[in-house]
């Protein structure tokens, strides 16, 4: 006996990309019929989830995690996730490898940053948000990236983040110095770190 489409969704955590649904035997027409009946909802283009699931706690990051599993949440979006900023991101900041294709979405708006080599690979953590794996830079890597992009995001945002990091997180000087070196901002960060100790 064949599994019902709803059961296939449930066995996959309640969310599927269209390509994943098709691989599991759910046709496009079945998806559209389930959507029209109100059984599933379209979260983003090509991403569907069961309506019966609890509301998504962070829909923007979940959408990015589902649509672009290789992109990494960075800068102000990562600061907001780690709760070390009072800024409310107007777009989702993502890092992608320099040579990769630029991701684009209708919603949420993306702010794409190209990182190369170790600067892209270092400090990636995978967090489960509503059952979806989302790659986000660690707080220490995020702070180093913010120092690197200080002219774009504003030094006031960077210094506030460093202050909140010191107050809310375990202050990890070793990790901060390691990522400062990776991002080539040791000389810029050093005086601020010395003042923080």
C-alpha cells in the first residue's frame, strides 16, 4: 500500500522542497491539490510544509536554510540569531563561496556576500530551526566578519555587538583572535579586544 502524501511530509519533518517531494513519489499536481485543499502551505517558491505544524519561529532563516542549504547566515542576521545586537535585519545576510552562483529569492530579501576559501569555511555552525538545518557563523566568527565589513554595517553596530557578546556569551578571546586572523582584521580588532578584557 502506498503512503499518503501527508504521511510522506510527516516522515520528513513536515517540510519538503518540490524536488524532494517528487523524489518521494508526490507529483507537482498532488502538491498543488494538497495546497488548494489547505493541507500544505507554500513557504517559499518550491518549498512546502504541512499546515498542521506549529508556526515557524524564524521563517526567514528557515526559508533560506531550505532553499540554499550551502549558504551561511552571516553579519547582522547572525548577530540577531545569536542575540548580540539590537538591530532588526531588513534582509537576510548570507555568505556564499566566491565562485558560486548568486542566490536570489522573492522573499525574504537577501544581502549576499562572497567569501573566499577559509574565510567562508571557518566558524560554520549548523543549528536546527523548526527541524530545518540552517548554517550560521559562530558568534566569534560573526564578530570578526563584522569588523571586516565595518564600513558597510557601521562601526556602532560592531561595537554594540562586541559589548553584548561580552555581556551575554562566554567571552572566548582565543576564538576571537583565531577568526580575526582568518578574516585578516587582527590589527583592527586588537585595540577593541584589549579594552574588553
